[in-house]
C-alpha cells in the first residue's frame, strides 16, 4: 500500500522519532516536479553506497549520528547539522548510530 504524500497546506511532524526510530520506515513526505522531501531512517551500520541526486540537495540531521561523505570529506552529521550539496555531487552515507535525516532535493526546472 502506498503512503500518500502531503497535500499543499498540510502540516507535517518532522520532530525526532525517538523510541519509534527503529520501527519507522523511510518515507517521501512531499513530491512535486520542483521538490522532493524525504525522511530517511538510517539504522546504525547501514551503508548507502555512492550515488548522485538529480538536483541540489539539503541534508538536515534530525537525530542520531550519520557519517556522510561528499566533496572529498566525511562529515559526522548529528542532530541539528545541515549540509548542502550541488546537483550531481556524488555522496554516500553510513549510520554510526540509529538516526534520521530530512532530505530536500530541489529539482532543476522543467
């Protein structure tokens, strides 16, 4: 069953998941032609190999600790940290602790 995306004007709760972090799946919250917003859950030890986003990427760590490699450096993202990447920048990540990220992809104009 597909979980619907948010409707315009709908308020979404993106606070840390806390005790429900390990049982909550990654979910796309908003998806339009111009922007995609995803809450990505990254368990400790999970690795996501190098890939590229189709647009500019803003990564906001909501909770936990995630090693995020981009632009030739590995950054330990923790709650409250924000990282910007230009479109097409290769990146990878690994859960150091159970955590979640808010990913905003700004897609090029169509």
